[in-house]
C-alpha cells in the first residue's frame, strides 16, 4: 500500500468529492447527516493539503467573491451592536455556510460528480413524494422515522415549510428535465414526477411558503420557456387554479387561503395578535421600525433578538427571534449594506448563469434565484439549516462548470496542476 503524501492527498480529495455528492441525498432527508458530511469534507480537505492549488481552481468563479464579501459583512457586524457573544456567534455560525461555496465549487469540478450529486438530490425528492403520499393514503403510519406533528401530517423528514419549499424546487427541476429530455418515455416520467411534486405542495401539505415558491417557480418556468407567450399562459394557469380552488371549499389550499384572509382581516396594527398571519404581519411591521432605527449597518451580527425584544417590551407582543423574512433578518442585523450584498450575490447568480455550459444548469441556477427570492419573502431562508445549506450546495453544483468568454474562445475555470 502506498502511504506517500500525494496518494493520501488524492484519496482524501476523492473522499471529499463523494461526501459533497452525498449531500444531495442527505439535505432533503437528514440535518444530522448534513452536518456529519460537511465536517467530513472539511476534515478530508485539511488532510489533503494543496490549499494554494484549490484556491487557484475557484478564485475566478464569479460567485466566490460576492459570497465571501457577504460573509465578511457578518464579521464586520461583530464589531458593533448589543448582541451577546453567544447570539453573535450563533448568527455567524449560520452565515458560515457561505464559506462552503468555494469548497464545493472545487469538489464539483468533475461533471461525473455533479451528475451523481444531482441524481442523489432528485432521488431524495422522489422518496419524499412517495412517502408523503403513502402517509396521506394511510398506507404507512405516522410514527418512527417520520417527522410528524399536527401541522406536519404528511411530511416525512422535515416540517411543512422546509418540505414544501424543497418539493416545489424539485417539481421545477423535474419540469426542466422534461422540457430538455429528447426521449418521449423519459420525458413523460419526468413530467409525471413534476406533477406529483407540485400536487403534493398544493393539495397534500398545507405550507403557505410552498404555495409562494411554487407560484414563483411555475411562473418563471412558463415565462422562460415561452417568453412573452409564457406571461399569458402563466396568467391563464393561475386563473384556472384560482377558480378551481375557489370551487373546492374542502381542498387544502382553499382552507389555507380562507384562513389567511380571515387572519389578515382580524389583524390590528400595533395590537397583540394570536394568529399565524397576524404574528407575521406584526413581525414585519416591527422589523421595519428597527430598520428605521439603524438603516445603514443594522444592529450587528446576532442583534435581531435583543433589538426586537427591546422594541416590543411591555406591549404584550411576541418577542420573536425570527421575523420570518430573510430580507428583514439581514437588514436588521447588517443594515442596507448587508441587504445590498445579499442582492449582489443573487444578481451574480442570475446574470452569470448565462455562462454555464448547459441548458439545465442555466435553468437550475436561475430557478434557484427565484426559489430564494420567493421563499425569503415568507421565511428567513438562509438561517434555516436545510434551506440555507441547500442554497449553498445548489449554487456550487450549478456554477462548478462555469466558464467565461475570453475573446473568441472559452476560458474554463482553472484547475490545479497535477
């Protein structure tokens, strides 16, 4: 057996690549396994060495700089604000997922590993579809392995917000696969999986976040595929769905939307509330007040909880640690500067997607931006472990094959010398 350092380095790197691919399977299923695989990746790369080569391999990738600068703002946010040391480090730890982007870009540089990673993710989505429907049909009991609460009746691995958010993106990827697939039989399979995933979001799992994300991704899919005709088609589809939901009062979306309308009507600005929608409206209103107090740099990394509790003290309102809106969460902590850096990252993902080598990668990358933009309106996406981890992982998976036009030729992202 060869125990030379080059051999150890090569084997460690290969193991890290496999672990990165396995994240695709684990992200929709197990947060614990995510953490184990991420720790394993870092450990293997530390053993493997060759740090300069690895940095050189990804430093030209367009999403590296905005991701690192955005994380750097969280470091700057440690220098001010009133957050406790624990609160600040907890927020920084969640933001540190951004550091995985350059690491995963390096590990996904081989097309075969990227295909394996994507296959793992889609396999996990299929397992979510199958188990969710089996739970809904009472074929299997809601016990044991499955993450079940009263509000998460048909979600096998995560609560309904995470489940419906990932399921909506899975439906979008299956739709993209179906659109690009030349073989009729395989195209039909992808289309059926996409329909099953979308129906799961709309009619089985009662997650409002899923409705928002599915509507945004569905609209983008139609517009991207049909251009201006897609706008008309999207409007027609939404109208038909709206009428169908209205005419089906016993359906899950009808009941959820009716409850939302009732709770919005009941909410009184400035008064304590006890409804789900009322809480969110209360969080949004108070969060905007906090932003007005510290507009430029915010209340500092980890500063949301303490600042919000101080604002609502003695008002009978819920002293939440989460405004359920990523834009508000970032802006309260890091100010308009932090929000601008987040939008810079998303703009870069969108704009440079045109440089990606394949139609699927381009559609997946821009779909990811639509996914985050829409989900972040109704949840703090990046601080939620699974959603934040998925965004980082999928960003790297899409952009690892990036190439930039250089004159008349195409200059690939640099790879380390052997």
